[in-house]
DNA sequence: ATGGCCGCTATGAGCGGA
């Protein structure tokens, strides 16, 4: 079973690219972030035509998450199920093939010590509280975390301590990993220089000035089934790309 | 020191992203 995550920076702008990637890679599940579209406008038909069920939880202009799945899924939760936290559409949770899949779009946090930064930290605490009851089950938490877990995960050591690499953000992320969850990518690839996001500016992709901020985290009950986890840089090379590229997890699920 | 690019909006400049 292949489970992928991809921040597409507008599903409508990236429609052709996502369709092509689904056709080429044939993932069983694709978690999308920053769909930037209200549910009534979500482009379901093109994905259904490729054999995917569409679960979406979005809003106009900002944020928005979706899960495309070959097999039918049961929605466990749209958002946290908490009006105070669900004004921004950043989480959707489904169950399929005996597996829980939680798709998250963590706030970016703007700059250190801004209101948005504090919101990001609070959101991660809220996510920890949400995930706690589920970590005993086979669970994959995938998405755009907007945090580089350690110094291997960005191009320039000078990024240390800044936004996406600050101690409070890393501690909040570590609290999630202590639930526990494991970073599937790091089960296979210990070396630095593997990135999932490159700024649109300054030719960052061409110069490989990137960050690894999109992650697939797996609970203990599913860890023995992890087979591979890798980043596909190909979509980032296309004309009019998203600034993120997909991360893919292969997990052995009985009867799939 | 600043912004550099991209997508969005009851657009045409400003905001958010990371």
C-alpha cells in the first residue's frame, strides 16, 4: 500500500499535475494540503474518473486538506471536532484497510514570536491532544508540518533557530514523536540533503536550497509494516509547480 | 537591510505562504 502526502498550493492550479502524478505513481492514498477551495468547489470528478474517492475539508483561499483514496474510507473526523480550532481547515482523519490516516496542514507560523507563531505552537499542542487516543492503533499521520526536525533537514546551518527550525517548534514536534510516532523517512535515509519544499524565490530549487518539512509519521502498531519511504522530486521540476513535492510511504497491509 | 515568487481575491494591491 502506498500512502503519499503533497502540499499542492491550490488544487485547482495543480489539477493536471496531480492527475498525472496519480496516474504515474498509483498511490492508494494521497493526502493533500493547501487545497485553497471551499468544499462545494472541490474538483472531485477528475479524481473519481481515475478511480479515487475524494474526502475534502476546505475553505475559500486558504488552508484546506483532502484525502484521495482508491478504497472507500470511513471519515473519523473533519477537523478536531472543536469549533474553536476548526475555523481554519487543517486536519482530516479517515480509516481504511484497518489503518487510521490523519492528514494535517500545520500552520506556518510566519516569524518567531508573532501571533501566528504562537498559534502554530498551540495548534501542535492541540494536535497532540487529538492524536493521543489513536496512537495505540495502526496510524499514519501525514502532511505539511512546516518544521524541519533537525539540522539535516535544511540547506543552510544558519537556518537553525529560525522559523520552522526553532527550539519551541522542535519540542512541540518531539512531543508528537513521543506519543510515540516514528518518522518513516528517517527509518531508511539518515543522511542530510533530502528536501520536500523549496522557496519559489532565488532559484532555490535549482540550487537545492530546500527543507524537509513534509512528513509521514507512523504509530508502533504499524511500524513493522513500513517498507520504504522516499521523496519524489519530479513534480517540483515541472512548469508552474507547487513549492512542495510529494513524500511517499510504502506500508505492507494484509489483503491489499 | 530588503526583497526576491506564487496563488488568491466580488482582484488590479495586498495578504499569506515558509
